[in-house]
C-alpha cells in the first residue's frame, strides 16, 4: 500500500524533529531548567556592572539595574506563555515564533538575523574570554617563571574542548555542564564582591561623574546602559530551553518552565546586585551554540534534503567551531 505524499512528508518531518538538537528530547526534569536558565543569563557581563554604575551614578545606576531586571523577567514570562499560545502547537525555536508573528520573509530580517548575530557573537566572545582566562591561570601558576605563550594557543586549547562538547546532542545532554556553569557563576560573583569588601572603601574614593564634554557624557551613559543590557541575557534561548520540557494539555510546559525562570532570576539578583553595588561602593569611579547548531542542521536537512546522520552533524559542528577559531586567530 502506497503512502500519500502528505503522509511521507509528515513521517519525514517527524524523523527530522527526532534528530534535531532542540526537538530531540522532551523529557527534561524541572531542575534542568533552572540550571540552563542560570547558565544562559549569568555570564561575563556581570563583571561590567561596577563600571556601568560608575558611569551612571547611584540613583540612575541602581534604578537601571532594577528596571532591567523587572523588564527582562517580564519579557521572559511573555516568552514562556507564548510557547504554547496556539492550541496543538509548540513554538520550540525563537525564529518559529518570529515566523508566526512577522511571516516567513520578515522573520529572516527581524528575528533570525538578530538571534544569529547575538548567539554567534557570544560564541566568539566566550572563546576569546576562555583563552584569556586560561592564559591568566597559566601566568599565575608560573609566576613569570615559565615560557611566554601567545594568547592564540590558549584559544586553540579552549576550542579543542569545544570541538568535543559541540557533539553533545541536545540541552539535556549538557545538564551536568549547566550545573557546573551555574555553580561557577555564583562562585565568581561571590568572589568578586567579597574581595571588594575585603579591600574596603578605597582612599579618596569618588562617586561623582567624571568630568568631560557633553558628547562624552552622553556616550558614556548609553555605553553603560549597553553594559547593563548585555548582562541580562537568556531571552534568545528561552523557547529552545522550554522545548525540552514534556507538555500535555493537563500539564503544559509553561508551569515548570516558569518555576525554573523564577529560580534563575533569584540567582541573577543574588549575583548581579552585590557585584554592581558593592563594587561601585568600594571603588567608585576607578572602576547562547545549541540553537545555532539546530538552525544550521534544520536548513541542511529541510531545505537541502541532506539525510539526518552522525556524519552530517560531525562535519557541520566541527566546521562551525573551526571557522570561529580561525577567525579569532586571524585577529590576534
């Protein structure tokens, strides 16, 4: 008995969804969500908050921290609610929701381009940060008694680890890594503000705005707003994280997802506010790759009809990591 073309397409679409990283698994536990969200939100941007405070001052600085926290939490709540706002359908990817809102063509310009810019940019930034951090550890351990090694080689070491990690199939497979990253985020936040307290208020500390031209002050103000905005990350992958949660009409995914977001945002507040406020108080003016893999692999199997396979995934992800490693190396 021959199957209809519609049935064939449905079967193929189901097979593809069961292979792609975002839709591969829907059995995430509730505590996975908290770890994933903390990891997505708390990052290197936290270290720029004391500097942002020094540019904004006490009242505007604290106000922007609180307002950004509230706005970011509210927009995340909206995303969680919209994940299943159409009966019988889950918007499991950020660009799928964009397609529903703006249409197929506008989605490419309004949503997909921005999401890729943010996520690819973050991948590049953290590759460099990882290399610089590893170099700093090497210098501290050696205490200037070891041979000098260029930053390029440390970036290559970090990239080598990324080559391995990039082949983990989905979000659930990186739950242990998310837990470790969440613990690390909390730990380095505590280290930053506790060391600031240990040093105490610096002599001749000032909290007034640094003198300068009006243009410089305006530029510094908006630069500080950008630092605060950069610190509040995670919205661009929240739908993909929620896609890992099982969902039924009786128990939709928004319930456990929202609990995970609330836990994550409590952690964000505990991390961000002490670092920003204590850092400024003591020193004054002295101061997202699984969704990308999913997009690339979706285009290859849906648009170009490549067969879902380990070989395709292996080549694609190695090329992705290798390309940005080469890009960073060429800039150094």
